[in-house]
């Protein structure tokens, strides 16, 4: 039986090490995004006016605070808010020269509970603390986690690094990503160029897998079935639309307005 098991093991090719595929965490040649505010309209299962989100890239720093600052605020509205109450306040501080993350704070208000995640990047190690507070009782629980890899992005640095690359049709970027307290592996594939709402656009597909922090093995991530992102095909390369199939149904985020700061 041991001999049979050994033969079977030798017959099955070893899984590829995803760490060898990772795109170096260096900015590409495309010009940086100038300070911008971007406003988005959310739709859910075809329901318009389901919510709004506002992103600010390159916010002015308060006195005594260094770094490149990015934020996102907003959430569900109307009937969608009654069915799925969700408000966010995300703030990230990036290294101004590399646009690599230094710290991230995310507040998610789901009505009955509020979850706060604070992550700090220290070299190759990311340490996160997640605090969940039950609104009705005030009860709190705290969970700490740690992950080590030299090229892990947060949600904002990932976008800024993606847009900086040449984005040739058929190319793929592979990026470890820690949006909250758990790491994922993002694969961003450039599907090509096309028109979206009359604008030149770059169409990208996104897939996610969970990374086990201890073993570094990849696991399936079932909450995200598929996602497609369109960036404007110009110097700004801002997100025009995101369409995603997730566990709560079809969610879309469409650009409603933008202005330079």
C-alpha cells in the first residue's frame, strides 16, 4: 500500500507555487493618477439607486500625518438599505513614493453590528485587528491576525498599481491582496479594449482565491463568482464600471461623476 501511495503521489503533478507568479510590487510606466474624487452609483439585482460610494485619491494630509491618502465612503440606500443595510468608511495611507500600503482602517456598519478592521504593514508582515460590536447590546469581540509576504497590497494600492502597468491585451497581473484581515490572491486579466458608454475603455476580469495564512495554500473563494472592471483608456485610467456576481446577487458600480482636486 505504501508503494502504491508513493506511485500515485509521483503520478500527480505538484501544484504550481503561486508565489512564483506574483507581479513585482513596483509601479509601472503609466503616469500616476492626479488627486481625484470619484462618485459611483450602485445597483443591485437590477435595482437602480441601490447606493452610492465616493472615492478620494490623494487627499490632503492633516497636519502631522504623512503619506498618500485614499478613502472610500458610502453604502446602500432606499429599499436596498432596508434589505441589506451596509455603510462603509475606508481609509488608507500609502507610501507616497511607491504607493505601497502603510496602514488601512475600514469601518463596516451592517445595522445590527459594526466591524472595524485596522491593518498595519511593517516590512513583509501585515498585522490586523478586527473588532466587532453588536449595536443592540454593545458587546464586543476582537480578533487578531498576521500574514507575511513581501508584496501584499490593500484594496487601494492594488488598483493604483494595476492602472500603472501597460495593460496589454491578454496580459495577467497576479497580486496578493489583503482588503481586511484575511489575505487573497487576485488575478487580473486584460481582456481587451472596447467602448463603454461612448468612452474608450480597458476591460479587465478579476478572480480571487483565499490564501491560508499559515500554509500559504490557495483555497476557493465562493462569495465572488465573477467580476469585470472597465478602466478609462486614457491618462487617468479611472474605474468606469464594475460588474460582479457575488453571494447576494448581481452588484454593479457605475461612475456618476469625477473631479480633479
